[in-house]
C-alpha cells in the first residue's frame, strides 16, 4: 500500500477526529459517512497510483433516465458544474454516482483535506439538485440530512461531521 496514500488517510483521520486506524489497515478503501448524509468512499488505485473518491447520490426512476442523462452530460461538460468530479449513472440499477480521482503524488495533506471537503459539498449539492428536479426516487428525496435542506450557523465543518461507516 502506498505510504503517500496512508499519510493522506492519517491526515484525514486526525482532521475528522476519528479513532486510530487498525495496524495494519485491512483495506485501501475507507468509507466515511457525513453525519446524516452521504457515504463517501475513498480508495487507492495501485495500478494508476490515484486516490479515488466516489459516492452514490441516489436512485432514479427509469422514465426520468433520458432527462437525467442530459442534465449529467451538461454538468460534466468541462467539469463546470462538478468541481472537477464526474457524474455518472449505473443504468442497470438506476443509481447516480459522483466520482473524482487525482494522482497521489499531486496531493499534499492540506490539498487532500480540501479535496475531500469539496467533494462532500458537491455530492450534497447534486443530491439536492436532483431531488428538487424530481430525478431521484421519493425515498431519496426524503432522506436529506438537514431539515428543510438548510445548514444552520451552528453546523460543524464538514470534516468534523465524518464517522467511519
């Protein structure tokens, strides 16, 4: 396992005030859950030497698929509405995902923390967008973690809201 990747995970663990990881870490994949929100999976692709972040945004109804794919294609154009991440679907199970990858050597610990935080924000934003535009199933729309989809001034920073899933 890449020592650079492990250093990034350790920085994230400390920033999130998570308990120490087991030694040795049993897997390169780490699932983090934002309090009452999405699960963010962080993984390391050994072959490409890339850190990968991905999250299931929700499920959609089959009749909405064409309109949803159009919205995703427009959002992915030059990554203008995804902050460098990519939206996609798994059509066989009607699920929407957001994914991002970066070479592990290109990230400092601070950049990695910023990257994870931004990824969480974009994931939450797209869940809200797709819910409001009625692309996500009713169950997905009703699973928003924040009352009335609004954060309060007392909400802790995103990285303080993580727990190991």
